[in-house]
């Protein structure tokens, strides 16, 4: 059974950091590009970052460039999203995605 499980969300003050994890089971992440998306209340789901399967090249949304870093650990079948310099507008549920598979999401709240 293919499953993606996100973790690492929480409440953090502006300027703080969090590291999200996306653990995969039922398939091997090595062969797939993986994306992180987020959805804030009342807004559409938007792409945050993704990492390729081949050469590890990465993409970041303009709003996250320089603050977020995506990485993958194929040995652990896990993808990470390191988020630094968090802003209130980063508040959302964060999801990881591989092809048509989505995790359940993890809530990130940035507030003082």
C-alpha cells in the first residue's frame, strides 16, 4: 500500500524554523520527483518546492526562495523541507506529493 506521512509541523514564532518530513512506504522514493505543497484557509493549494529523482535538482516558489530547502534521504525513503525565516503568511497545511499520491498533511502555524 502506497502511503506518504508528513510530520514536523507545529506552532512557531515569526522568524523561527521547522523541518517537515515526508516518509514514504509501499514504494521507493528514489525513482520519483517529490513535491511539497501547502494550502492556507480559503486559498487554493499551491506548490512550494520539488526535487527531481534524477539529478536532485530543485525548484522553489518565489515566496520561499532563500528560506526553504528541500532534500531527500533515499536510504530513509524520506523527503524533508527545512523552513527558516518563517512568516505568518507561511501558515498552512503542508502536503507532500508523489505522482497522484498525497499525504494527510501537517499543520504549520506562524504566529506571535
